[in-house]
C-alpha cells in the first residue's frame, strides 16, 4: 500500500514562500517611514517659521506699546502729536481720542472719509471692549474712517480712550517671504473670531472680512488641536488638502497658520514609492511562481474534494468518496460522510420549519402580499378574504394596482422602488372603498429581490376620527356662540338705550332732530358692528375644502379678535411676539380651530389665578427650517403624572360640564396628520414684573414651505 504523504510538510514549504511576503511588508514599512520622515522635516520647518513670525509680531506689539506710552506721557489737546505719530509710523493709519462717553474729542487720519469731532463712537467695538480692561485689541471691522477692513488697539488715557487704527504692513511684508514649492505663501493670520487679517495669497479676502470659522482649517486644526500640533485639512481656497499647524498670540487673540499642499508632499515621495512598488512586484512574482509549483499537487486533492461537495450539494448522497493522497484530506472526507447524514436530518427539519412559516404567514391579522413591481407572486389567506377571492390563482400573476383607487396608483408605483414606512391609500373591492395603512420592505426570495407589502384596513378608525373631529368642532361652536354673546351684549345695550330714549322723548314731545339723528346713527353703527361680527364667526365655521397658502400670524390675530370679549371679561393680558410673514400650506380653518383650542385651554387654566396676574404669551419664529408657534400661560402648569396624557382622546382635567377632552386630541391630530407637524407640551417658569410664575407651554412645530401632494402623506 502506497504511503500517504503529510500535508504538514507541504505547508512548511508554503511557509518558506511566505517569508517572501515578509520582505514585501518590510518594503511597505520602509515607504511609511519615508513618508513620516518627510512629514518630520516639514513639521520642523513649519515650527521654525512660526517661531520667527511670533518673534516678529512681538516686536510689532512692542512698537505699539511704545507709541501708546509716548501718547500717554505727551498728549495735549489740539497739539500736532497725533499727526506726527501717524505720519511717521506706517503701522498706524489714524488715531482717535474719545471722551468717557465715546464722543470724538480729537483725531488725525491719513485719509478721512466721514469722521468729525463730536461723532458718537460709544457703540464701536474698540470703545465698548476697553471698558473693563486697561487696553484692548479688536477683531477685524469696517472702519468708519477710511471704510477699509481694520483692526484697532485701544487704551485708557485718564478719563479718555485712545484708539489706534492699526495697519499690519510690516508683519505682512515679513510673512510674504515664506513660500511653498508652488510659490504660494505659507502663512495667513486670523483674528479671535476667525476672520482673516493677513493673507498674501489673496489680499481681497482681508478687504472682504472673510470668516473661516466654519472651514476645516478651524474645525480640524485650530479649534481642536493645541498649538504646534499638525493636521491634514481641506482648503476651499486652494481646492485641495493642506498640511500644517498654527500658533496663538495670547495678547491679541490672533491665530497664525502655516501650511503646505498635502498633494505636493505626496508627489515628492512618488519616485521613492514607485521604486518600492517595483521591488514589491518582483517579490510577488517570485512568490506566486513558487506557490504555484508547490501547491499543484495540493490542488489535485482539492479538486476531488470539490467534486465530492458538489455532489452532496446537489442532493446526490449515494457517492463513493475516493481516498486522497494526503492523510489530512482523508480525515476531512470522513467528516463529509458524517455531514451527509446530518444534511438528511436538517432537510427534514427545514421542511417542518417551512410548514410552520406557512402557518404563521396565513395566521396574521395583516394582509401580506409578495410581489415584483406590483405583480403578485404570493399572498396569505387574509389577503384572499379581504379581497373576497376564493383561490390564490385569482390573485397570483395579477397587477395589484387593479385593486387600488386611481388617485393613489401613481403613489404606489413610486413606492415600489423603495422601502417605506406606513402610509395611507384606498382600495376598491367590489365597489366598496377601504382606507388602508400599508408599508413595504424588500426581501430576497429564492435568490431574487422582491417586495413584501403588508396592509391593515383602517376604515373604521378613520370614521371614528371623523366623529371625534365633528365633536371637537361642535364643542368649539359652543364656545364661539358664547363669545358671540359676549361681543353682542354691549352693542345690543346701546341699541336698546337709544330706542328707549327716543320713545321717552317722543312721548313728552321733547325730541329734537339732532338728538334723533344722533340716536339713529348709534343704532345703525351698532347694527353694522353686529353684522360684521356674524361674518367673522361664520367664516370660522366654514369647512375647509382645499389646501391653500395662509399666514400663521394672520390666523393668530383673527382668533384673538374672535376671542377678544371672552379674554377681556376674564381680565387676561395677551402678549404677541410674532416673527415676520410665516406662510404655511394647509387648511386655514382647521388651523384656526387648533389655535382656539390652545388659547381656550390656557384661558381655563388661568381662571385659578389672581385677577391681576393672568398672562397669555403667543410667540412665532423660524428655527432649523421649522415654524415654531408657542402658546404660554402662567396657569400653574400641568401635573407631571398626567402631562403625557393630555393629547389622549376624552382625557380632561376639567369637570364634565366644562370639557369633553377632545379639543387637544383633535388639535394634535390636525397638526400631526393634516399639517405634518408636531404638537408638544411642557411646564415652564418665567419672570414677569419681578415675579416668578409657573405655567404651561403648548408648542406647534410645522415644516417650512412644504408642498402638499400625495407623496407627502407617506410617514
């Protein structure tokens, strides 16, 4: 019997070839070392440049200190001192002398566009910044002296403030000396706010006061790393990555950044990298040839093993397993014999699992349909029952759009291409309309990507929501009728008084024409007011038919007008803080009903407070591309144990005779379902008239410029 060979000996030979790959690893490590050596040289050079610039700026600041000290010791009003300093120092373009109130007492400038004695500069940064300091360096600002981007140095002179308008010509000339390989300047300087002070590559950016606080030069370098630490960041100005570091001038808050093109750094390593790559390729070729020669015999056994596994995979278990040349492969083949037995058992188990899955598939409450671009491949029994079909054959292979209402077909076709969250559409079954909530997910079935869609019939739930909405509308109508009564009481009293007076004076023949006309004018004026009131309230009760654009702030004023009498009768103070023209697309009267519910809710809460301290605050603003509407009160807030329930249907903290518990629920439904926004509540504390109050804040959040079409109703 031929002696079996050991696979382990062959593996030893393969390990010898593996040593070749060690050489490749060494080559890669060498390339990395070359790379970091290059970076170390660049880092050293950039640090030396920063040291030199720091030294130059310290000299510059020392000059400014000497000038300020000279002014402190020698300045006299109406002297030529300021002129002499400006004319002899290229670093200073103008000097301002401000009194303690920020009024210009004296000045001198090389160019004066619009500055005169007596001008009030108390609002300027260089005046306000020095109030709590002995001296102050400003950020970049637009100078009113020469209308140029400037920085200033301010210091106190007794009760006056001296402002030096600074020009950085010497510093600019110095940093312009430092160039990269591509002749671009290596250095630029920012003020404390991130605005460019000096940029030899593009001086116009200084004049434009460009701020790079949001650029990667700050977000990846200046704002997160310590001075003299290095980073790679993307520059929008150069449209490529840069490599550099920075330092910080503590006194002025300036950031000095030195950089070099990261792409040029990589290009400088190209020749070395290509040489290393060539060496690696040679080693790989040698290793591959050696591996092929050694592994040829091994692969023969693998071919036999592959044939065996293929037969098993195809369900052909009645095969003879041929002995291998290697003892290790024989052990593996024996394992395959055992695997055949296990596969038989598992096939039986999988068949049982498949039957269980089919039972689960047909026992759910949801309609489940598997389809390919709308063509039905399979469906559960619930789907057949829902569509009143007798057999799956009546559905499989059919286009599911045949069961969908025409106005939703385009929506479903679009959704066939993506996974969706639940959304609503209508199905027509034997002439009966059903409102359904459906969603779809892609799955793999027999190696093919198909769509599994589920839906639930929510027709009854929709009907209940409509009933609740109607109940809420009726409750609002009751409150509105009460408001009508409040607003009619005074005009009716005036009409009654005028009529009684005319009758009384007529009986005594004392009525005069002037008196008669005056009384009749009052009656006409008040009847017109009553007619106008009817129109206002009738518009409130109109049903919304179409979606339209309307102004949120106009709706707020309209509701406050409707509720004016009720609010005044309860001695409630209303404040409005409304931001701009907030235009939303939706149902205006539904939104009016929401506002009425929220304000009435706040009004009811305030009835427990003292008559002289009842406040409602209404605010609107735009934040993060959302409209925010807040209705705040000082009614004491809501108990934390029930605050999460106030939007539940029929939940109310009032007596049954005062509330139904559906106002806030329907408001929540209108905002969330109809306007695709959110309605939330929180307890707040605020200070007013030196008193601290507790209350409740109801917050509406609506999307800005949302186009209402069918696709937007997909949640």
